[in-house]
C-alpha cells in the first residue's frame, strides 16, 4: 500500500486541501479528495486492477498515484475550482470503470498528454449547471470511516479532460507535500492542526504510548474534546483502529502495539475531528 499525498493549495484567498491515497490491494482504487476545510468539494477514483495481473510492480502504482495527485493540484492552481465542484453534481457514472485496460482508463481519466490539435478541432465543453453548494454529511466517528462509500461521489471522468488541458506541463516542483513543509514560516490562520508528542518514528513490533496534541490557528489554541482516530494500516496485515479524545490541555494518549511485518509497506495515520473540521497526519512504519 502506498501511503499517498496531502497538499495544501491557496487560491483566491481559500486554502484547499488535496488528499490522494491508495485504498489497498483488497480494494485497488486510487482516491483523490478535494477539501475546503471539513467539506469535500470533489472526488476522483481511478481503479488499478490491471497492475494486479502478473507480478505486481509497486513503482508503477506509486507513479500513477503521484501523477493523479499532481494533476488535481495543478487544476486547482489554474483556477478550475468551480469545474471541480460541478463534477460532483453530475450523474454518478464512472467511465473509467468501463475501461478494459490501463491505457483506456488513463485516457478517459485525463491522465495522459493529449495533442493540442485535438482540443482545437474537437473541444470538450462543460455543460452549464446551477450552483447548489450543499454540505456533505460527515460520517459517525464511532465507527471506521469508509471514504469511498460515505463521502466520495463517482464522477463522469470524461469531463476531467477539460480540467487539465492547460496544465499538463506543470513541473514537479509545483507540488508541495505537506509533510515536507515542517519548519517553514506559515501565514496566520485559524485552521485545525495536529502533532505527535515526543518520538515520532515507528517500527513494526514496537509497543509504545503515542501522545497527540490538537490545537487551532497560528496562536496554537488547544482544543478540548477533539475526537481522535488512529489507524495502523499495511499491505501484509489487517488494519488496527484506536479511538480517543483530547483532555483540557488538548492532548490524547493511546497505548498501542504495532504489528510485526517483514515485507510490503505500512503507515501510522492519526486523524483529529472538531467542530466539523478534521485534519490528518501520517508517518511511515519501518519493517520490524
């Protein structure tokens, strides 16, 4: 399982969060979600069943996941926010699901480069729809959250071609990974944030107590009674889920035992939810 990417992109005075992740070999889908605070504006799913035939090459999956994430980010940077929102209001038909091979699937999803002459002779127009922005209900935090079933709405992915037609040449350095931005100066904000206390490295087989602090804004105001969900996921073991809530100091502590594994990949995920807003942090788990 590839742990995925999380990127914050500011456009028009709004900071959008793009999350792309691999749902695992049991459910081979690359899922991208576009958030505005706690509300999902758009989602995009791309199956990769074709990679499971024969010898599975994790590098190909990682390349495909990174490419989808980069193109979604590039569409936002190009100001195509309204078009991304409209995709969620169309009929829930997935053209990618009908593709017989990866070449056709990538073409339908707009993940391959298209010659500019094609756009000149046969442009794809986005049909007009009325803006009816409605908040998407949030799932019950007491159970495991299935983003595919509870929040992600299938998109007619053919229209996605027009979203990226002008941005397929965006350089690699145009995409910034949130986890790589630690230590940089940030502008003042009022967003929810989460951090791990103490040692933040993880190894299979370790038994440890993990401390999590939740705060808000540049002034780091601690958040009491924030709901915490910790997930331990890996390609060679069943996922583990833990729940907790923060105390008056904005801190929650969870005792856990990390599974032992010698192959594949694993990740530690912690998600905090408060006042309809949520934030997620990920760390890799080393073999052990």
